[in-house]
C-alpha cells in the first residue's frame, strides 16, 4: 500500500506523475454462463426491447491509472488523487453482428487519501480516505446506465497481504433521470478486496454486497490470479460470479471466466 499510494514521508514523488491504479489486462477469452440480450431496469426508458444476438465468448480489456494532483494538503499528510479506469467487453468473435463493443464502462474519480499508523489484529493500518466516483457506460437510452458515489476507503496490510475496505453512498438522482434506480441493491453498498502476493504470483478477491436482507440481498465475488509466464509477460485468469459484472448487467446474475495477459496487477 505504501509503494502504491506514496504513504511514507520519504516515498513522495510529487504531483502529476502517472501511477498504476487498478490492474491493466487483456482477456481475449471472456466466457459467460448467461448472456443478457434484453437488459432491464425499473425505469421503463431503460428497458431494452430489441433483441441483439450476443455470443457467450468475447474479449475484455481494462486500462487504469491515477495521478497525484495535490500533495500534503494538511501539513505533511493528505494527498488528492485523480484516477481513471476504462473496462470494455468486445464481441470480437461475433462476425454476424459486425464484432461490436458490447459494453464499455468509464470511471473517473477523485480521492483524498491520508496516511495512518495503527495496528489491529496483526494488521497495519496504512491509509484512509474519501472520494467521489462517477461510473457510466456512455450510451443513450435504453442502454444508458450510470451512477455517482461517495466512497470511503480503509487500507491495511501485513507482510504479503493487503486489505482494502470501501463502503459507499450513492448520490440520489431524480426519478426520471435515474437509469437504474435499484443499482445499489445489486452492485452493492460497499466492497472488500483482499490481495495476497506469493513470490511473482498475485491473487486478489473482491466481494460486493447490497448490505440488505431478503429480496434485496445481492452481491458478487471476483477472483483474479496474475502469474509469470516468461520474463515480463504475465498471465491473468479472472472468475466472476454474481450480479453486476458490468453496468448494463447490473441486475443480471451470471458467472464469467476470463483468460489472458496482464501488464500490471494491484501491487
């Protein structure tokens, strides 16, 4: 966490230097157990009625980076970061439909991070922060999906482990403008990420949940494994099960398995 977020006083590298954020990977094989050709939403303007043929195997790609905008806002602590993540699902094997990009999610955010120093149960508290996050798929109705969140962050680590917990609150929208009024019942109200580094291997698990019971209890679990192949070439395997693998599928439950290569993992 210190190397990724420049938390120590002697690890500051100044502002406007591009740094890695989320993993960067290309998965030319990304299979789903259940396609979603007719996405739905409680907003009738965002319920798709025209069937589009989708193949269960497509490609998935993710780019992600961040940069520090302001350093040490409060004495010798408090860094303001800007970040951007883009994740695309490409029907690259679907020649009958001209190989379209089925869904691309755009996610800019601002985060204010503070260095911490505490210990709990063998874990070292490293950072805490708060940020504002926008995520959308850049499409028009009825395919449009978007939401804005205020996200808190708590980060801890120990030896080869890192734990990041992020509760969030969705910024309300008007009923007519809201493309997905029940999105937090599926995409969740927070997530927890646990990362384990074993030599050159890195395994991460991300769990999300709605934090509600009964019919509003939904969530997801994602497992990523990055491993060396040869020199700088790394393999990447991703398994996702649950709701909301992408925004257009926020209330669609399926299992996904991806295989490909990665340039950067979490840490």
